[in-house]
């Protein structure tokens, strides 16, 4: 086996964002680009010697080619063993589990998650560490430095590995073990949930539609829901991963999963609707006639988790990203457990989970998960919902309205302004930042600002500080607006505006969401001078 050192130039670096490195697929395909990032990662983790790695992706265009490159580079960098999902398929949570199960050094997950796939769309690479979670900032900083200084990468010149057969082969001394992507993940799910109770639920006539959005969760949902739990054949739709996700956005929200939403709001609606994203870490939950916001879903899951075997002993604590609504704070308070508010992105939950401070985590962007892995987990959330529905024997709508009657309701919506010129987006944020301290006490568009600041996170476990994590403005009367820039876009900048309005148990809990948010929205648009700063106030996506 001959190791080649190939010269490459530093890449126009981008600090890995909320979730790894994302770029247009053609950028990743340019000679040396992917190689640079992979070599930089090996350099940052101190080489590949004596290490086991997990590799897999969401099946999008370039997935298999990228895996072949990574395998050849892993062999050249001295890696001992690589475990790869069959056909290159591994969902993000399944990869996280395999890292932990095999005591691996980490893993490469090839995905741009909810971003569209195809030669003219997006590709991405995430590196997860020993605990199975996204690389912490200390490591992504090292990788970023390495990408800027790199001059060559190591690769071996061998034939491609067969990814289709479940066998172990060798590249020089490095073994490549191809595994069924679903098997160990399903075994883990069986330890968490009452599969018999869920089977009983389906036997009793419960119906469901799971939209895999032509993305990675298809094989997992088909095997588990239809295969093991007895859901009717056809419960999983769009269940075969496609390289371009059928030209859709594999983003499980009311906009991109509109077909499912329409079904759930119609007379033909099954009891439960669910969807998952490109790499299987997000989930959308819809009951018959009722969309459950991800923030509410987190709160309902936390309040009812004890009904599933794995969480019967109660939760250690709950963590949510800062823009996520306060619904789960109320649950934590009632349960008398800790509530942690972290910056956006799953990496910040890892330390809290490792330290045993929290059991359940979630984000407003449809990510929910627990201490069973170190990633958010779309199908896990769906199974927990099913377990709760099987025990409570009520509909989704009854469970959610009962939750609001107990805790009050946090009306919630997110506005995304996409592909804004980066300078304009940055200018809006710095202008807000500059005025932030003076905002308290001001009344704008009829609402008074109770407090305003820029979120900065002091990690209670390792003491690291993450600054500039979004501007938050709280209003008197339970309203809040948050502004932050996305870290996962691949074109210009994406500005996210998160709106929330609390109504207590005695308030009107049945309003239309955008009506309930109107005052907060008007105040947020006025305070940010949105029209002047970016030339528009109508978002591209409302979720
Ligand atoms: C978005 C979401 C964030 C999520 C991240 C990765 O990040 O807002 O909550 O953790 O995507 O999710 P941003 O920086 O664009 O707002 V995934 O499913 O795309 O890995
Ligand atoms: Co994802």
C-alpha cells in the first residue's frame, strides 16, 4: 500500500458552523477541498494511529464518493478500523450511537442535514468526537486553523471499497467493516421504549403517517415502525433515500412537509403525523388537526417521559437552546429539576449530558433528544410520542391541550430571512447590539421592553465561554423576540427572528399563532429597523 502525499492549498476557510462544514456540493467536489478538511481533522485529533472511526451519511449526492476518499485518507493516516453503514447510509443519531457502542475515536457524518441535496445543492461534513457528539468549539477551532495552514494531505491509491455488502475488507492494515445501518440503533430503541405497548397501540387500530422526505430515516422508520411495531404497510412514505431528496428540502416543518400537513388537517388524517430531516436528527409531530411546535413537543415529552421505561426514574434536568420557547422551563420548574439554556446547536448539550446534569434536550428547530446518544434524534422523539400515546390512550390534541391547561401556552413562530447580503445582515446585528443597553424600559409599537441583551453562554461543566449567541429582547407581558444569524446557510446570510408570547392558564389558549404574536412581531420589526436595514420585512419561511 503506497501512501501519497498530495499538495493542496489552504481552503477559503469557513469555521465549521452550528453543525459542521457546509458548502455547495461542487465546492466540496473541487480537487483537494474535501481532502483538505479531512486531513485538517486528522491533524487536529493528533493523527489516525490506533483509532477506530465511524463513517456514514444521509445518502445525498456525493455521499459515496466522499466516503471512498475518507476511507483512503484514513488508511493513509494510520487508522486501525473504520465502521461504515451499508451503502454509505447512517443517520446522525445512529452514527452517534455507533461511536459510543464501539468506543470509537469519533466519526465523519456526511450531510448538510435539512439543506437540499444534489450537484447544485449542498453537501456537508460533520466530525463527532468520542462521546458521540458534535466536535466542541475547542476542536473545531483547531480544525479551522489546520484548514488554513495545510499544504498537503495523505491518501492511498487503491480501488474503491464495496459499500454494498455486509463484510469486512482491508485497505492495507486498516479494516473496513460494513454494517447494517439500522440494527444497533433499533436494539438501542428497544431498551428505551415499551415496544409491546406501542405494538398494542397499532393493533388497536391507531394510524400514522411518517414522511421520511426521501432522506435517511426511511430505512429506520420502515424497519422499526412497520417491521417491528406492526404499523400498517405504507405508514412510512417517501421512505427510500434519494440523492436529491426528490428535489425537496428535507426539512420537517409545515412549509417543507406541506403534503403531510395538508393530510393532517384533512378529514383523512391518521392519528399521528411525523416527519424527519435529511440526516434523521430532526422531527416534526402533528396530531389530527393540530401542529405541535417543536418547543411544545419538547415540553410535552419532558412532562411525560416517565411513561417510557428508560425515563421511568425521572429526568435529571432539561436543556434547551436559547431561542427555544420557555414551555419546557415551566415543566422543569414543576418537576423541581434544572433547566439549562444553551446556544443554538447540539454541541452545547454534550457536556451537560456527559455530566449527568440533564436527560432531555431540545431546540425550536425540531431537534429533540436524550442521553441515549449525543445528537438530536428524530425517530427517538417519534417513538417517545408513540410510547406516551400508548400509555395515556388520548389523542395528540388532547395531550397538548391538557398540557396548555396545566402550564399555559407559549405561542411561538420563527421567521427566516434567507440569502441576505452578508454585510446587511451583519449591519442589522451590530446596530441592534450597539443599542441594546438602552432598550430596557422603552415602549415600541405598544410593547414595553423588560430587558434586552446579547446571549453569552458560560458552560457550567468546562467553564468555556461562547459569546455573541443572539440578541434577545423580553417584553413585559410574557413576549420575547430573538435575533440571530444562522450558522448553517450556504448562500449569503440567513437572519432568524424568533417570536414568542406566553398566555397563562387563564388566558386565551386557542388563538391563531400569528395573531397571538402580532404585537411582539411589530415591536421586533420596529426595534430592528428591519425594513431600513435589509429592505424587507416579509420572511422567506415562517415555521
Ligand atoms: C440550525 C438550527 C439549529 C440546529 C442546526 C443544525 O442552525 O437553527 O437549531 O442545531 O441548524 O441542525 P442555524 O445556525 O442555521 O440556525 V441540523 O438538523 O441541520 O444538523
Ligand atoms: Co439534521
